[in-house]
C-alpha cells in the first residue's frame, strides 16, 4: 500500500454553508488589530457616541479556491445589524470603542436550485486606547467571531461522505483505489462512508462553532488623519484561540472521484507578534475606499502540525471601494485574501459586489449634538461684547461729568386772542 496526499479541491456539486468568516473568508474586512477601532483625533467630540444601523443587502459574488465554497457566482439576499458604542473622556486621553455586528444571508446558486443559508456571523470587538498624544499611544483589544447557526453541506446530487481524523492520511493500493488499514476497499458500502441524498444536509459544525477569540496588546499610531486619507498602524502581541467543538472542514481529494472527504478540526491556540495597517478615506461625498494588511507570526502554538517557521505565518489582505449615490443606499466591491495555516493551509480568496439599503436608527446620521465648551475645544462662535479694561490703581480720579446746563428762559408767549 502507498500513501497519497489529499487535494483540497472540492466537488462542484456541493455548497458549504454557515461556517464562520475565520474559516471561509466570508467576512470582507481584514481582521486588523483592533479592527477599525481607530483612535480619535482633535476634531472628535467627547462623551458617549452610540450608533445602531439596520441594512438589507443583495450581493453578486465570485469565489476561487475558498475552502468549502464552490467556484462560481452566487446571488444572495440578507441583512446586517451593526451596533457601536464609543466613549472619549473630556481630557481626550481615554477612549473605549465596542462594536457588535450580526449578519445573515441566504443564497441561490447554479449548483443548488433553492435558497440556502450562505453567510452567518456574529462579530464582537472592543478596544481601549490611551492617547499619550492625539495620534499615538498604547491599546488593548479583544475580539470574538463565531456563527450563530450550525454549519452544513447541501449536495446537489447523492454524495458518498468519508470523515477523516485530524492527522489521518489516506491509504491507496497499487491501482490507486482507497483502502483502509486492513486493505479493504473504501467505497459506498464501507462502514465509514455515509451516502447523503440530493438536497439533504451534511452536518459539519454546531451552533456558535467554530469560535475565534483574539486578545491584542500594543501601540497604535495615526500618522495621517484627514478625510481624504487616514493611516492607522497597530503593532503588538496577540493571542488567538480557535474552538471547533469537533467540527469538520472540507478536505476533498481529487484522486477519489467517488468519495467526498471531510477532515476533523482541532482546537488551537497561538501567541506571537502581530502588526497591521489600514488606509482609508473618502473622495468627495460619494466614494470611499479602504486597504488593509495584517501579519501575525506565532512563536508558540499547541497545534498538532508539521508546519514550522515561516509556514506558520498568518496573513490577511483586503481592498474595498464603495459608492454611495444617496444617503440610504450604497454599492460596495471588496476583495480579500486570507491565509491561516493552522486552520486551513491554503489561500482563501473572495470577491464580493454588494448593494445595501441602510437605515440609521440613531447615531451618526442623527442631529448633531450641541457644541462642546470644554477648555480643550475651540470656543463657540458668538457675538462678543468688548468690555474696557479697568484703570490702573494709581491713575488720578476722573472728574465727574458736568451737570447739564438748563436752557435760558425766554419771554412768555402771548396769550391767544379771542
């Protein structure tokens, strides 16, 4: 018997749904540290800044080599709920930002002639920043990413599913037929193979699984902070934990045409230096853009893997551009490329074109608050009444104003005649 490495390509007859963005790159934003929670400059207002937005969206997406996602085009409809809560104290030294995002979408593809769940994610992130200067200081950040609903496969045709262990290697006989350790042929009749009918679900993960936790500690810098371009740099130490609860990921082997392989995932933890940069801005009132890059090198991990050195590096890149013709609608295009070797050792690339109709219940688009009158803020423009300065103490007393002189009395007017 001989061993043959698996191929990560997947059958075009399957659609993998509901795995979170940390495995399938379905989140369009890069996961920077601390993920779009930029420090506020001199122009920011103090106090609490709550925001709540609800958006309905449709998308046209093209995917290539994304684990668990078929190559091709997908149309989807869904919603996005975003809540933010920020605080900046009167001294402008202490800042806290928290954001919660919940998204859910259903898609129809050429592979599955039915509406099925395509995006499901809960993303909670929070960061504290201490502004030594308005553009520089230390930060600490936390982040949790997970789906809400279970993940599953929906085959368009009957499929023979073989589940493999985390480090299990497939065995083949001299003719290239898959066999088990006893030499028995692995086919649809093998005890380890289950046949799933067309349109039925193959369970992969449970609810709230996989769950990714991140903790970051480091320094931030805002060397450029203008409406046209804002550069946000983060560098520090990160700890990442992934909890999969014995879930499975797609690991289909092209050498086994009659089988569809799934590989068991394992919980992992990583610790190491990380650095990220985000450049974003607006061109006029209709166009906005963003570029992001993240690097994380785990100097320690508890994964059962043969990867070493540079093969362990986590990399993420994102580019996006948005056009907002009216205040309540936007058209957004995004591209992302993500590599997390300890989760899936392959580049995950995704393109998305999204049309959103959004409503701000309260927050950014509400009426502006009254101007700040704290000592650090510019004075409010108002009519100024000048008051003359008091005279010096040794100045001679000013003479009292002269009394008004009465007008001289003239002759009495003649009495009227009859």
